[in-house]
């Protein structure tokens, strides 16, 4: 695959697996992160789900929270947050882990209704989630499939990929959200963890910290993307 140098427009050729690695342009000798495409959009939606379990084929999300991230800045004044009422009771284990019980969701909309509202709020922004490739994106897609919602494809970033770019892939290098909070010295004071609203606030700070550490542009060029699905209506 080919990618142009963002500084001198010299075209480099390499493998798709090079996406997310730092390379030096032989023409101008400046370095940049290899990207499968140069993007100009600078608006992202950092989001987090809490669910009834780990299996998207059976479980449902019970809370969705998000915060907009644009032009290299978090926008705490522009957020989305909603409980969702699942079709199976929330277990005592999940309530103990997340703090969310059946009483919190008894008057909430169903997950598919919350997802429709979230999709309208998110618009065409690129999504960002921690472990999104293996977890959050699968719940979004399965919610659409289960309820036969018309879908549209959006790009999504997994912050685990950003973590590997920043801290390497050596065996034993942890890339959990807790690892990132510790490495980036993120202030968690007053924030409730394992609640989507608290976790998305922490994740937003992590995204900002990683972007600054990696010296990324506002479009986060060079960070690998994966396809995700949102309702189209």
C-alpha cells in the first residue's frame, strides 16, 4: 500500500501492517505515523458501555455514555448518557461491579432505542472506545442486528491500539485502562469507575494524553481504524 508523507507529499510504499508505526520519509527525513489514508476530520466521540455480561449474542448494554473530542480537546459540555433497560434482569454480580441495578433501569428505554438516540447525537464522528474492537463495537453491531435496525458504517478507534503505539507490544506490557491511567498519571479524583459516565470521562483524558504523547495531529492520523455499525435512522 502507499501513503504520502504529510510534510513533503513524497509517496512511500509499504505493507498494510505498517499502519500505526512511525516511519521516516526518505525525501525530507521527517518522521510520521504510517496511515492507510490521510484524514482531515477532527471530531470524535469517546464512548463506553456497561452491559449485563460479556457475550453480545446474549447480553445487552445497560448504560451508554459518551463525550465529544474535537480539535484536540475534550468537550465535557457536549456529552451523552443514558441507562437502558435490558430484557433480562441485571445480576447481583453486575450490580456489584458497575453499581447499576434493576432499580436504575426500570424506567429507561430499551437498548435499541438508546442506540438510535446515540447514533443521532454522534452523527458521522469517528468512535473511540477502549477494547472497542473486541467488545463495544460488537455490542453496537449485535444490537442493530437483533432488532433489525438499518445500519451505516462508521470508523472506530480502539485505544488499545493507541496504547501499543505509545508503549510497545512487548510481552507483559499491559494495555488495560488502569495501566494507561497509571502510566499517563490521569487524575481520577471524584470519578466513579465502572460506571459508563465515569469511565468515559477517564477514557477521554486517556485519549488526550495518548494523542499528546504520540504527537498526533487533530485528525489522529496514523492510528488504526476498524469498521463499526450504528443505526442509520
